[in-house]
C-alpha cells in the first residue's frame, strides 16, 4: 500500500456537514481517503507529502457527458445547425485507426485533467463500432489514469433526426447511408456482452450500454440495454431530447413522448443518465423524478448549437437528479467543467424574478461532483471524507480571481476557469503534479495529434465533400 499526505491546505470537503477546513490535512492510503481534519497530521509517516500552503484541496470534478472522438474539433465551425454539425462530425471522426482512437482519448484527458476533472463518462464512438475500437479506447483511458465510464454508444435504427425532409441526391445518399449504417442487434449483443465482461470493473473503469439516442434504436435494442444493465449491474447512458425534431419524431413513432414510451416498456429506472434532457414535458419531468433518472445538463453545447435550454429549475424542483457535462469539444470547444458550472448557475436568472428560486453555486458544484458520481453509479466519489475514493484536485490560490478569498464555493463556480489547477490525484495516484501530466507524454501526444488531423483530412476528403454537400441541403 502507498500513502500520501496533503497538508497545510484549505479543504473544501463537500461532506455532510459541508465543512471548509483551514490549514488542514488529507491522509490517503492506497486509493482511499483515510483522514480529513484541521491541523497537522500526527499519524504514520507518509511515503509522499505535498505542502498545500496557499492551495485549495477540493473533490475532483465529474464530467458526466463527453465524446473523446471529437476532441480534435475545437473551433471547427460556427453558426451550424445540429444536423450540419452532426454530418461534419462524421467526416472528422470516421475511419480512425486504434492508435488514432488512443490519441483522441489522450487529448480529451489532457483537457479534462488540466482543468480539474478526475472522472468522465465517454459516450463513444459516433459510428458503428468493432471490438478493436473498444479495446483501443478502453486501453487508452486506462493509460490516462482517469476514472472513466465508457458509454458504448450504438444504434440499430436510423438517424432520422439529422436527415432533411427531401431525399439526398443519389451520390450523396450512398455515402450518407454508409456513414451511419445501423448495427445488427445480434452483433450488438455479442459485442456489448464481450466488452462489459472483459472491461467493466477493472481499476477505475466501467462500461455501460449507451444508446446514441432512443429514437435511433429499435425497441428490441432498448430492451437489450435494460437487460444487460440488470445482468451486469451497470448504468445506461444516452442522449435524450436534445432537439425539437427528436421530440417530434418520437411523437410520430410512438404516439407519445420518448420518456413515456420508455416507462411504458418498463425500461425507465435510476440506471439511466440522459444527456441534454431539453424537450421534456411536465409529465416527462415527473416520470424522471419518480424513477430517479439522472438528467445530465450540457448548457454550453446547447447554446452553441441553438438546440434549446433545459428547464433546470423545473427539473430541480421536481427532484430529478442532476449532473453536468461538457459534451464533446466539437459542440463545446473545450472540456472545462468550470465553464459549464457557471453557465448552469446563470442560465435562467433573467427569467426568474424571484431570486430565492435561482440555482446557486453550491447546488451547481454538487451537480459537477456528487451528481456526476451518481450518474457513474459510484457512491464513494465526489466528496473529501474518510472512506471515499482519493480523487482530488488542488488549486493554486495566488491567481487574480482568488485574491482575496470571499466565498470559496462561489469563486470556484463563478470565478475559476480551470487555470488554477496545479495537482490532480485519481485513485490515490498523482496524474498531474505541479502542472505536469505524469501518465503520458503531452509533447509527443500534441505532435502526433496534429499529424493525425492532417492525415484524416486527406484520408476522409470524400467524407468532407459529402458532408459539405449534405449541410447545404439542410435547413
């Protein structure tokens, strides 16, 4: 067993008593926090001690919805509709080799770790997948040292929500259908069982069945998710009602909302975490609260693509569990969860004249810590307390937005940008130490990512041409 002592720091525990401890210590043995208290540590000598003078020791943030495959796409386009964005994403992310999948994961981890995120749900990939794809992404995540749920993203139906009302020209239609060819149910079952059996439960790793979107799946595939989640005791991760068109398509297909259809099929449960959750009815919200389905809020990507704004106050009032996600870098341009926290806290204030109903900094920080841990189905994550996983972020307190300290939680949510992150610990191990990533070579990764992006541009030139044609036919 290894031991680590963080000493002389300000500790934001987020524990039951919401303690903020000045000049305190956190003692870690192996991958668990053993002791948290004020004053000096008087127990056994640690193998490693870190002086946290003028530092904030806080729970690592949990990003409950991201896409590693799109990590190379920051700033790739502007004023795009959701369908246009989706087709261009296909061109950027298709036909990757296992090593290119690894590079995209390392770039995702680089963005997450350096801004204070220790755990993430990766909804991967954007196309039909093979066992080799999943081996590549999971091996890469293992390399990063982060705590990860891989949402094995699949579809066995059509992406009707991103197709135009009129048919594509023939030359475009062939490529469009090939890009998003549905995966057969028997093949999906075998792949998902294999991946979950081999990888779920490895250190820091979990695997969830993860529909791309319920409207893009058959009833049999959705039932398969519930069956596998029960069999292997996993969660289920999905996009849910990101766009109005998705809500309309569900109504046309089922004669009801997709949330009510899932409940009617007996599939809705607290295993589900649902990214976006924008176009919900009051009855949908009540069902999600009753079944304790987690809504994962993605305010920045929703604003970026103009898809809508989740009714966060209504979700909160109803008792729907809430978590927070950055979404992929293609839709949000970065993985800085501090920005998402600030956006959630402020999004509805202009429409809410009663300030007592506003979403506060403390509620928002909970979404980005224990809320995300709930989405990952982890009860021992998100606070700094004895018995919890040792997933900790240490911030420098000498940045301008920390001078002086007025309210630590408010400053962490409204003022911090991720730029103060100094040291990151996951499962008791330092994965960033004094600003330096320790689990992979950032310089090599950066050089190889640039070469990969150029290679994919050449290799997928036909897909970029088709994507451009498709987007010109879309509203």
